[in-house]
């Protein structure tokens, strides 16, 4: 080290000690920053660590390279290679004990002086020290010294000849005879022993990399290359070696030594150090001259087996341990990804840990995993079923649970789907009730030729198009003023009715059939569900104040009822239509303090001027259906469409599913659904909903198709293959265009024609064969020859019967049992009769036979065929997660 | 064995003793500030008569034009023998002896003039660029010929010229030039380029200033001291040839000294300037040495040639060479 280029070496045994060598050797101990007082002489390396200088050794001038003796004892013995080629053993911070004394000060002198470029201790046979020297004529450039050798045999001769050597040395400490001499007539720039065999030495020679074998020194394996500096073996992968030349690093595989397996991107400045991280596989750190960053190459990814020439992917990144320019660095031998860096000047040191890249992966079942260094973190969603978790579950979890509970599949009682979804989402509840009413009304219209007869025909699809469109077509609205039921007092509240309004009320669920507006049934059902306030409000809106009071009273007296309802009932009973009464004045102001929105709107209704019901209509916590029904009853033809439009837009913007009532399953409805999916990601509800009630053109909407495909993909990702199949069946029923066409045909080996039913049933074939083999019933599947050419079908490799023969059920214990089994078996295992074959070896047979064969075997049942058919099927070994 | 044809185009020049002042700037730059020039091959040899400079074209630009500088008109190429290294005979002779029979003699047989430069690290055989086809033809049977192009070693192809070459006449080569052997002893050494700055002033003193005071006459008398110093910086490697007294002026451990610390004595060839056209001079000297298996360095300068042989062998060398000479 000529003063300007420092280097660092970690102690092979003390994880807290390292040596810095520049013009002298300095031994440091690294430790945590002193708790209270930093002792004088400690240098802070990072926020947590500091170094203490333990010893300095400046005995050896003209240092070129240093290597730390790998044995425990003596622990701090260093070999120093000098500019004149001599290798000196020296020590640091040691009381010169006996073991040390023998070695320290020993010199190994080459025959011809030239620079010593590199040193390497043998990792196993620790007495061997390899030194790489510059070229000197025909002399050897790699000398392997045995440090335990006593003295040179020809000392007497040498001593006589040493005339210019002016260093006064105890001649017994000088060794001039190396154990091995290698690399004649060449220069050696870098050296390392190979881990795979301690007799092998890899040397970066002048223009070639050579592997010397100490067992046969006359032979060497070599490859011509310029990348001969800094050879270093990957400690985790003993066949992988890095070397460099100027700005380029070459990575070699010793098993395929002809050329580098890869070269890293070239740097503009020459490299000075390349080092594999000892604590992490495949991480290489490189340093260039005059740089303040260390470049890291992460070679984690093994090359893909396809194609020999594909280069492994490398992730390259840079770290900047300190501000100043870096002189050298050294990985900590055991601490993960840690290194000490020394600056190019002034010996400023930094303790630095490279932060590991985080790799992160979502599972399809909402758990999240990430890996950092040697840690693997799993973040799963709280599955606390019992305690009401404060955090709402992720939509994927919800959808998964819902898929398991067959959400969306109840086509008879459509409203029940919200219960399958968990029954706690008001929007879903509203949605499924809407759909339920829509389907009910449309069903009614189709079969019952009742009052709606005249609505039929042109307005048939109107029910799907939502209240917004129904109201728009409204005509012949009649206005009436009715009495409060049970009193003859005339109200000044005008009420409107028409066929369309009546239909709208039905869609809102208030009435079940028109034209009479009779909400009694609805009230009863609300009472059953203990929705007292809502029932009371609806009764009131139907001008039945007495019923409303009765309902409230009932609610108060029920078990666990709210006694306050009685108070409300009392207040209600005091209703007066006197414009300036105290009652009216107090109610209109105090109602705002009522917590229940239905109670609130009841008083709003009673205290409003006719036609000005903003207090009711814009009370957002009241269900949309109730507000719409109210509007249909009390808003004039002029006001109603305006209100409905406004509300519709509001719903669409918010993606509120209650708005489906207004939009129906039209393009508007898809718009609304779109903002719902944007908000929640719930493609499941969107898929089922659009499938449920929609006429064809809505299903053709690309957005709808996208939701459906995404839902199917989700089911596949969860391995819910049965659920997906069920969904496809449902989809096929509701949207016949979605049924896929047959894509696979079984064709005859001889005539090439399809042997399947669909083909032979084509008119021009003129043949009456109904089913051949494939999923055939036992009686008809006896046909074992091609319907086209009458040649036999191939045989099953296992039962050796021609295909088309049904799989024989194994003999049962008794005949009666067998018979029962047979019918069951035939129903359940029609798949067993299917044709299957391996795409690789083309052998096959009955699906059932093949499955049972591969349960116990890996190779093809055909003798002499070694095809591992089942293993070629990458998904064959996956198990559905919903096997029910 | 491989023969590398290096890519340097070399000029050989002589600077008169009194002309050295005008050249010192350029020479110092070439010797000590190698990073400031693009010169890759530089050699300076001081003899009692003159300074001989061997330098590549990039380096040649650093020298001024003057009447005191004479330049040999040819452009020279350097050849370098690289043995495969496989054979582990550790007692291989060094210097020209090794290549005397394989390179030097065949070239002499073909009437190709060579200019030798031995350094601490290796031996360079300089041939004229125009002789290259002939050289390649002559040596292709014995060597793998490799040519260095932009730092890459590539196979050099025989140019295919075979016609018109004279059949070599294998005649004995008697020594025709007078020989002399100065009394002082020399060492061939090197130093770490990193330590060059620390000894730069000393080297400058040796190169440019110490000559006058120590001058002991320029005649080639036997047993007289001779002023001889050679410095070369070739592809980053430094080589020094100096007499024992000069070597002792250097600090400890700076110069590379071999474990045995050999010293060399010089045999100086030529009574009057040898010129560049005569062939076979190196062969005349090196062949007898090779036969006797005596290692030798050989340094040609503008006017005379110099062989360095181990001091303990000097008597036998003189004897052997005299025999050759007498056989004439």
C-alpha cells in the first residue's frame, strides 16, 4: 500500500477486529458507542458503533499486499507482501508469546526481486502461503511458501552472495526456497485458493486465468482473458469466481471455464476491489477508483433451464456508505450485509450495513408476505371471528367467504343473497331486494294476465329500466286529497297516483300489487322485523296516523323495546294542522334532535308545507327506496322527475347500490355499478347482479364482461374450481351467448373424423349414432368403433379394452350392493369413461384408470415408456380449495 | 514457445553528451511522469560516448529536434519471447543465452540485423519494420507468432512471402570486432514504480549530472572503469542497469535485489561505431555463451554493444570469446 491506497481486512476469528493497512498496519476493535462517555481514542463509525485503535505496526515498509493468517493461534499474524517481492510475517497487538515468536519476522525471499502483487493463505493447510509476483524473465511468478520450514538449506551459499542486501537479518529467519514454484515466465496479479479442493490454486496471470494443481505442478488449466485481477471465489457457491479488468467484472463458472458465464456492465473508471458478500449468497460488491459509491450486484436468480445462453438476471444497485471517496471496503465475516469502509484519504472509517432489498408478494387469499434478509414476514388478515373486528375485512376476504357460502346462487329467493353475503351490508341488502322486486314484478307480468295487461308489450322491459325511466313515461297522473284515515279531517296534502307511480311503489316494495295502495302487508313484515320507526313513518305517509301511533306503541311495549317510542307516539298524537300552533313550532325545531331518521322525517312531513318536503327527501340516512316511494306519492309531475334525476346522479357518483332501484339494470345501472366497483372492488356482486336481471345488451358491455372475467379469474386463483364451474353454469343459463363452443374433439386415428356426438349428429352425416364413449350411458357406450370408418377405437393402456367400453365397476361383495353402487357410480363417475391421453407420449386410456394408475406410479403405464406423464401436468397436482 | 511482436513502433536515437541539456525536459517527462505522456516504451542508456534513446513514436514527440541528436532512419519493432512455462527446469539460463540459438542465430543466418535490449524483466529483440516479413518467415517454424494489436494478442499470419529469400548459409561466425572488459561491476535491477518519485532526484542526478565528475576516460581500455547506466520504463516496468557504486547510493529496500545478489561484468563489443546494418554481431557473442551455458544480458547502443555476464564467469567468457576470435 503506497500510502494512498488503503485496504481493510477483517480478523478471521474476532468478529470485532479489523486491520487497516495503508503505509502502516492499524488494528482496530469495533464496538458499540460508549454509553456515557466516549473514551479518548475511539472513532465513531456509525450512530451505534465506534472503533478503538489497539495497535500500530509500521515495521514493514513498501507494503503491497497483506493477508491474515487463518488459524486461531497465533491469532494476529499477518503476511505482508512487499514491493521487492519479499513476504514478511508480522503481528499486531500481541505480546510476543512463544508460538508467535517462531513465526514473526520470518522472511520469504524470491530468487529475483520484483513486486509482490498478492498473497493467499491456504484455507485448509494453513502453513501454505501463496505469493503472486510480477514477471521476471523466465522465473516463476507464483511461489508457495511453507511458513513452518526452518531455514533455507543453501543459506550458507546465499549469505555469501548477499552483498547488496543491506537489511540486517538473522539468516535463520530468511527462507529462500519455496515449496512450490509455478507460473514460469509469467506475471501473477491475483490469487485465491479454491474451496472445492485445497490443492487447487486459481491465479490471475498476465492475460490468462490459470488453475494450478499442487499434486501435479507441471499441468495447469488456463483460459485466456484480460479479466485477471482480483480473482475471488464465491464463498457460497464454490464454482463461481469473479475477476475484473479495468471497469469490467467477469463471473466465471469453474465447471465451464472456457468463457465467463457473464460480464457485468462496464464502469467508466477502473475497478479497485470486488468482493462476494460472505453472509448472503450471490451478492457481489464492487468499488471503482475515485468513487463514493459501492455498486452491488445481486445474482439471486438462477438462469432459466431453457436455453443455455440466457443470462441470469442481475439486480444492480449502488450504496453510498459515506460522503467522501472510498479507499476500500470489507464485508464483515458474519454480521449480515455489514461492511466497514475506509476513505481514500485520512483513514476515515464508516460502519455500514447494506439494507436488504425487500421482496413482497400478495397471496390470492389476502395474506401478504415479504422477505428481508433472513427474515420472512407474514401479514395475514385478522381472522378474529368472534370479536367484532373494528377494521373492515378486505373485499377479497369478503368475496372469498361469500363465494364459499354460495352468494349469488340463490335464484329463487333472490333477496336471500344478501344473507348469504353476511347480511350486514345495507347496500347489498337494498340491492338484492331491488333485484328481487324487479324479478318478481317482471315475473308477475309474464305469467299473470292481471291489471298490468295493458302495461305488457311495449313496456315489458320497463321494469328493468329503473324508476327513473318508469317515472319519465308517466302519464295520466291524478291528484287527490284524502282524509287522514280514521278521521274525517281533510288533509291539505295532495297525493298523486298513476300506473307508473304505482309500479314504482311496487318496485320500492311498499305494495305488492296495484292499483290500490295498500301498505298493510308491508307494515306487518316491517313489524316482524322490528323496524318500528320505519313502519310508523310509512304508515304516516299513507296518512294513517293512528296506525303509526299504534306501531310505535307496539314497539315500545315489546320486549327490549325502546320506551322513548311511546314518547314519540304521544308527540305524534298531538298533531294539529294549525299553521301557527305551538306543537308545529316545537316539532319542526326539536325533530332535528331525534336520532332516528325515520322519526325525524315523520315530523318533517307533518310540519312541512305541502309540496315542500325537502326535510324528508334529502334526509340521506333514510333508505333510498322509502324516499323514492314517498316522492312518488307526494311530488307532482313537475317535481318528481327532477328529484329522481338528482337522486340518481347522486347515487351514481357515490356508487351507492341503493341507486339500482332508480337506474335499474340499464346502461345507467352499469355506470353506477362501475363507480361501485371502483370504490369497493367487489366484482363478485357486480358480476352476479348484472347477470341476474339484465337483458342482453347490458351483458355485452365490456365493463360487465371484464367484471365477470375478473371474478372467474379470482375464483381460479383461489382454486375454487368448483365454484367457478358453478358460476359458469349459472352464467350460461342467464347469458346463453357466454357458453363456449366445443374446442376439443376426439378424432379417429384412421379417418380423421370426429367421433363425438356433436359431429356425427350433424345432418349431412346422416347417421343416427347418439353418443360414442364420451360420457355415454352404459348401454349406448358399447360402440367401440369409429362411426365414420368403423375401425376400432384405441385401447385403454390399462384395461386393454377399446375405448368406448365403460369402465367396469369393481366387483362388490354382494349383488344387491353392486346394483346400488352401479347406479351411483355411473352417475358420479361418468368422467371415468372419458378419453385421456398424454400429450407427450400419446399413451392414454380411460380417465378413471389413468387417475388411479398415477396415484401410485410416476411413469406411463405402457411398458417401456418412461414418460412421466403426470408430472408434465403442472396443475395436475393442485387440489381445489373448495373440494366440497 | 511464443514470439510476441509488440505494437510499439520504435525509434533509436543518439544524443551527444553536450546535447543532453536540451533534452532533459523531455527525458524527465518520459522517465518520471509516464502518466503525462502516451509513451509505453522508453529506454535511456548512457555510455561514455553518448546517450542512446529507444522510444516509441508517442514518446519521440517529446524530444526536441537538434543537430546534437542523430536518429537511425529505420522504424524498429520489438520482439519478445514468451516460453510456455510448462517445463519446470528451474535452472534455465537467463538473458540472451536462452534465445541465442532459437532467435538470434536464425536471424543472423538470414542476414537480418537486430538490436538487443535486455532489461530486468525480459529481453527485447528489435528488428527493422521492413524486415518483419523475413523475420516472421524465419521464425515461424520454431515459434507461435503472436502480434499485439491494441493490447490484445492475436495470431500473426505469415505473410506468405517465401520466394526470393536466400537460403541461409550455415557458416561459422567468428568474432570480428574487438572486445574489452571494463573493471567495474554492474547490477541489473528494478524498483517499484510507486517508489519512483522518492528516488527521482537521485536518478536524475545519476542520469544527467554525475557523469562529468566521475569520468574516467572514454577509451575502451581493459580494467578501466566505464561510465554506463541504463534506465528503461517499458509497459509500466522499470529496469535499471548501473554499477555497484551507483547502486549503493540508493536507499535500502528500494532496489529489487535478488536473493543471491549477483553482480555482472561487462564485455564491450566494437572498436569503432558498429552501425546498424551489420548482422550477426549479437550471434557471434551469444552463441559461444549459450554453448557454455553462461547467462548474459545484452544491451545494444547507438554505437557499441554491451554484454553483461556473471562476474565469476568473466574469465571463462573472455577465454571463450578470444578462442572464437582467434579462430578467425
